[in-house]
């Protein structure tokens, strides 16, 4: 069993880079754990197609990104989805340079059905849309990172 | 970053939600007169400013690592332009091996970008059909048309181009490769062999692309008409980088501009760009409108009297006197023979140009790999104290890209100026929208197919609004409003 944990974001766009921070923290924790399964942790700031290409040959993927919520009460909230469970209309909004994550995975799956993982879990952190460039996280999101790390570790434990 | 869903249908606003294939966030306003014909059009872009400010106060050698963050799609272009600007800030000339390694990396970057644009973004229009049902007019429609094996070749060769950048640069998306005076690591012999195999595959694939262009586009009379159509025709100036023999070069050379008749209008060294490029501002757009200073700004109009110029693939071919590799040269000649004019003014020919350039990049990559110096160990020149200012220019897949840095005597960044390709095509894109809309929208008849054909005029430039606005934002929709003369919305199309 081979799992890919992928932190996604732009490190120069404040809270948008949260997924990368989670991946870095996870790397430290995972290296101290004895696991039966193989867990690979990667970071990416690329387009969804490039990200989907990375998923090939893994049994399962856990992807950590941010979701723009623009409501204070939802900032820092952790949302978890199985990509298969999202409805079509919502799916179209998963945009990075205009190709949705679902579409990108479907492209790869249509060409390599056997090698593309069935299960892709999205773990999203609610943020306010960044309006300026920064290489720092906001205090609220910084506090939330350990919780997201725990969420991912729990997910890995379920598989392990 | 993920954004909430679309608003759906409400009131008079009709929302159509298939995914568009444009990189960025743009708004097109088309105003119809009382007879339902096009009166005027505007292309607007929402901008998030401040990236230049974010760079101030940092050691300049950090910028090649930071600049690629502007864009997840063309990081290689920003990385290499930035490395060249930093060379200039330190007054250092990279070693010959380092230059060749950078160019090899860059050939892979061009191939990666051009494959993605041609097959994934333009392919649905050109290979499936511009007015086909939107549920078919997408990459899956392209696979259906070309067959799944061809589809696998698209993805595999794009991945090879990405893998070459990873092998050479540590990371493909945000490489740690270019350093002041050179690159971070030499090319090992076994890496060279792996990369060579990948370039051979990319060369074969580039040839397949041009055969496909001939079979699927040129041999179809209606598509030939579309290529030559007045809806996609603009007589502008063109700008791009050429080598000392006036052949297309992505990495190094002088900048050349030609007028709509093909006569040289300007030729300058990259560091002289401010003497030749002016930037006009319009109150209705956040993006500036660069123009040729020696011709001047005459408004958003084409023709010899207007300083509007175009960059990107077709522009590079138009300003050059050919390609420096044999197969690409053959393909170049075929294109000019088809149109029977030089420069070619057909906006849709930017796609053809991309296929020719993909072939050139693959051939050039193999040439570089045959050079014994490519595995040399002299990968960095000695770096002295900064001289305080430097300009780095490359031909990004989307057109000429300028990075200009000023530092203090310790090399701390004081000012940054970037001119990206999409901004340079801003005026031409606005004009192209107007031309296409005016020719295609008649007497209130606005179908999805027609609107897609208007979008095709923008898509031909392969715009990257993320680059133009210096940000990488999650959702960057295209909003197309069609208004009556009194301003009331007649139709809206949102392409998330």
C-alpha cells in the first residue's frame, strides 16, 4: 500500500501556503513513526494537471489545500471531502489556472485507469482570500496547522 | 486555493458553467447597438498588486527562487529571466556550460507549456470544433477525436518535459537551478542519457503535432478559411528575441520589432528596453498597455501608425528570418507559404507557431545534448560585488519577459520591474475581441458557439492573467457580459 500526501499552495501568498506548512510538519512526524504502509509526502504549487500526474501509481492520495470561505466564523475550519462525493457543479469550482482538480484527475484516469488512485481525500483549511503577498501565515491559521497535521495522521492511521 | 461554486442562473443573468480553457481572470464587455450589432468591446483584468514590493529588502540572489511563485504554469520562464537579471546585477557572465544547461532546461520548459496549451486549451476548439457542444468541446473530446493512444502521448511527453526540468532544476515547478553566474549542479552522464531519450520522444511527438495540424486543420477547407478569416486578423507590429543570425532564440539575443509590412521597426539590447517600450494606462483597465515608443500610442487600433505590438509564438516567427534547426525551418517555411504573406497577421496562426517552436525546442535540446560541454564541470563563474542594476530577458512561452532589478551596494533589492508577455499582448487581445465580436455577433444572435469563437480570439494568445497580475490565485474566471447600448445586461457568460 502506497499513500501520497500532497501539500498544495503558494508560499508567497500568506495563508494560501498552508498546505505546504502541513506537509513539512507531517514529514517530521512521519519520519518518527513505524508504519506498515509506504507514505510519501510532497509539496506542490503547480497546476492541477501536474498535481494529478503525481498521483499515478499511488493507492490513495490525501491532498491538503485551502478553501476561500471569506467568513470569519469559517476561517481556520477544517473541511474533509472524498473527491468522489462532490457534486458536479461544485467540482467545476476547483480551479487552479482553470482546469479543475476533478477534471485533471479524470484526464489522467481516462488514460491510465489502472494506475490512478480511486480514493482522493481533500483536507481543506478555510481562509480569507489573500489580498497581499506575504511569506507568513496569519496567527489563526498558524494555530490550526497542528490540528490539520493530526487530521492527516488520523487518516493515515485508518489505512495503516 | 479553492473557491466557492458558481452563482447559477438568476434573473436575466444566464450562467453557463463548462470550464473555459484560459489561464487567468478576465472580463469581456461587449456592447451592442440598437440593432444588436457590436458597438464596442472591453477586455478587463482584475489585478492584485504588490509582488514587486514583496521582493524589496531581500538579497537579490533570492529572487530566482521567489519569482517562479508568480505562476504555477510558467515558473521556468520567471526563474531563468530572474537568474539572468541577477547575473547582470552582479556583473557576471555565466560559464559556457552553465548557459547551455540553462538553455536545455528552458527548451524543456517551452515544450511543456506549448503541449499543454495546444492540446488542452486550444485543442478542443481546433480539433473538436469551435461550435461543437461544450460537453464534447474539451480535452476528453480531443482524446475521442485523436484516440486514447495519442492522448497518452500528449500526457507522457508533457511529463517528460516536466521531468527534464526536475532532473536539472531539483524541482520543476519552482526550480533551484539558476544562480548568479551559472547553475546549481552539473549534468551527470547518466542524467544526460535519460534526458536525451526524453528529448528524442519529444521530437517525434512534435513532428506528430505538425502532421496532425496538416491533416486536421490545413486539409479541411473550412478550418483553412477560419485561419485566414477576417474575424481573426490584425495588422500590428511584432516583437521577439533573435540570435545574431536573426533566428528565433528563447534564451539569448537582441530584441527585434517589425512593422506590419515586415520592415525592422526597432532592434535593441534587453537592458535598453525602457527606451523602446512605453506603457499606456486606460481608466477602465488595471493592466497597462505597452506600445512601441518610437511609433507612439494612438489608441486601441491596428495599422502602421499604431505602436501596438504582439509577442508570443507567431510574433517570434514574424520578427525572425527563420529557425536555427532544420526540421523547424522546414515547418516555418511551410507556414509562410500557406499564408503567402510575411508577416502573418492571422491571430489563430499563433497555434501553428507553437507547434513549430515545439519542434525547434526539441531539436535544439538534442543539439545541446550532443555538445561535449553540456556535461562540463565549469558551471559557475566567480561572482564579485553587485553593480546594482540588471535586466534579464527570455522569450517565455507566451512572449518576451523582462525582469529588471535595482539593488543597493550590498545587493539588497530596492526596486523590481516586471513586464510579462500577457500585458504586452493586452491591447492586441482587446482589439482581437472587438474584431471577432464585430464579425461574429449580428442582430442579437449570440449563441454559445459564437461566444466561444470570440473567446478563441483571446485564447490564441495563451494569456496567463496570473502572470499579468503577478499572483497565483485559485479561481480565475472569464466573465463575458453582453450589454445593450443603455448598459442593461443582455447576456452573461461566466467561465469559471
